[in-house]
């Protein structure tokens, strides 16, 4: 019975995967959004607004004349870099393999088909669909901008991959750089200079003692992870003039960004932390009626209670909860997120479609 639906979801997903829509390929971001726009143009009576900021295109489609639908669905079409063959999708063993298949072009395919079917109803529901292209680099020019421009709702569903569970909370994020000054000297006369590598090592060890790295996904605490180091100008016999370190910080609700910055200043007394980018945390009460209704529909389809969980990474849903609008993530089954072998389950795309159809129309 679901064969035509299944076939179209496969076709749409594989078409979208073929676009190398990474942050450094603006032509491919535009081409991918053109594909979405062409699909939407064939649906009678849609209200479609296309916009762009900083070279990052976005589309919002609604079934009614409104900028504040009751429900907003959100998906991103940008992906992280991949090997060339990952942009040649493969369909086998009930899965679609390829960059972005799981994160999250499969979900965007579901959104397109769902839009078409909802538009054909005699009474169109009050729902909007956002397609953005900068989630992987923070979302400020996409979901964040759309919110600031007045695209609001009573509830948002961000269709990130969740293995058909409900992600109701995730950590806040912050990227910080520190430059440590040194005093260059000949490597054989270290006493004539000041080596910032020593400061770098001591600081990193102090950070690790203060924020022990979580041993696994169930350890819900702030993490401060060094991700990039730089020292010296390439000379093997010179005490370097400077060193630098970049930290990826994921903080929980009981920690503030200011507290983390203060701790970094204590660990690196010769440096001043510079915040490169920040992202708020996500939290929606899992007992919220809209979330409870989603969980009930999932349980009916799956035959078991869905997993409600927290995550360590960030999503665009945080923009809406930061504005006081409840938002959660729900999406398909897959694996290989940002890896060399990413895939999404075709059956879970079909399940996601039926879940959203029931949620929107019930």
C-alpha cells in the first residue's frame, strides 16, 4: 500500500543527496534549493517565500496566508563535507547511503511529499515548512534569521535524525579561541625566551581537571574539548612567539557561558578567551501537551513507548525554544552521522511521513 510513497521518498532523497551542498559550495546550496522550489511550484495554492542571507538560501512554504502557523516543520539541506562517492547515492538493503541521507535530506524529502499531500486536502491545516541551508555552520542565516523576521509558531518540529525518538533537550554550545603570548629565542637557549607551549600544556591539563571529559552519552555534564592547537612558525630550533588553542564547549543548564569563560581565564592566566560563536541550549518539557501527543502517536505506530532523550550536539530547534516557543526534534532511523558511511532507513522515512501526517491532521 505504501509502495508509491516509498518509491517517491527514495527518489526525492537520492536526488537531494546528489547536490554537494556544503558550506563552501554556494552554487550547490542554491541548486539544491532550486530543486525544492521546483517541486513546490508544482503544488497548487502554496504560499512560498524564498529568501537569502549571506549566500545561504531559505524557503518557507505555508498552506495558509500567515507567518505564524500553528505548527512549523524545519529541515536543513546543507551537509558536512564528504568523499566524492558519497554524493552518488546507493540504495541497498532497505537503506539509502550517501552524504546527508540521514542528516537530513531524507527528512526534507518527507517534508516535500507531506506538503503535496496536505495541500490536496479540502481543509488545509495550519502548518508551515522551513527549508534552510546553514544548520551545519550554526543556523544564524537560516532558522535564526527566519525567526527574527517574524516566522513564529505555537510548536516547532525539527526533523533531525532521532531514530524515531523525541529529542527534547540538548546542550548549549560555544566555540572559544585563546592566544598565548610567548617570547621567541633560539631553541638551544630556552632561558632567553618564554615558551607558550608550556602555558598551553598546563592550561589544557587544568581544563581537563576542571571539566573531565564525559566517558559516554549518559554522562550529562559540561564538556570543554580542545579541538585545534597551533604553535611556532615552522622553525625546529626556535622558541615560538605564540601558541593558540580552540575549544568546543557544550554546557548544561546548570552552567553558564560566563562561568566557563571565567574558568578558562583561570586555567590560562596569560590569555584572554575570545568567543567565536555561541548557540543556546534546547529544552522543552517532555510533559508538554504537544510533545505528549507526538509521543502517543509514535507509540501507536511503533507498538512501544518512544525514547525521549537529551543530546550533546546542537540543532536549529534551539532558536525557537530560546524565543519561548516549544520545539523538539523527531526524525528517521539511520547511522553514520558525519562519517564515511552515512545511511538512512527507507522504512523509517515512511514511518516519519505517516507520523507527521497523523500529527498535523489529528
